[in-house]
């Protein structure tokens, strides 16, 4: 059975240059920050948009401020399951049952669990969390 929790996704932009991700990784390690997930994509303006989920939100906020990284915060839903079949369809059915629109979704695998990070409209977060965590 899938379990859902709200999560903070930090979004920030860095220059799109060779070695920038390595530099960020070194800075994160020096600050003892653990990321649970990281996504990056190149933009046409020679920047990269990064999104991450930190193990400890407050610690990442402090790091971003001290590193002068202008990080925006997004609320998403992390859905995880230890099962390997059928949960994705069940999750989508529950999303549809509350008439929520998925604005973005990413598949993740953490600690032997499969899951998804789902972005939806802010007004649907609470109802979607309740529906995803309801026993069926």
C-alpha cells in the first residue's frame, strides 16, 4: 500500500557550466546536507534549474541563504511504496477521484522503495494527501 507525505522541493538556478554540479555537491557535503532527491535541467539561457528534496528542510534553507542561492520552495507530495506492481495506477486513480491535476511527476527510488513526487495545485494538496493515505 502506498503512503503519501508532503515534502518541500527547493528550486534554484545555477550557471549551466561544466563542473557546477560537482561544485554544488562539494558545498553540500561540506555543510553536511543530505539530499533525498535531485533533478536538474538545462535552460536556453545558459542556466540550469535545479530541484531537490533535502533530508532536513531548515538545514537546506540555512545553506541556501549562506551560499547566496535564491531557492524557492514548492510543496509536493512524496508517495512511496514497497510493492512493485499496480500502485502507480492506484495512485493515479486516487488523484483522479479528487479531481486534482498533476502539474508534474517524477519517479524516485529510495531505500528499496519505489515512489513518485507529485506536484499539484496548492488547493488540492490536503485532499489528495487524505485520499492517497486512505485505506481501500
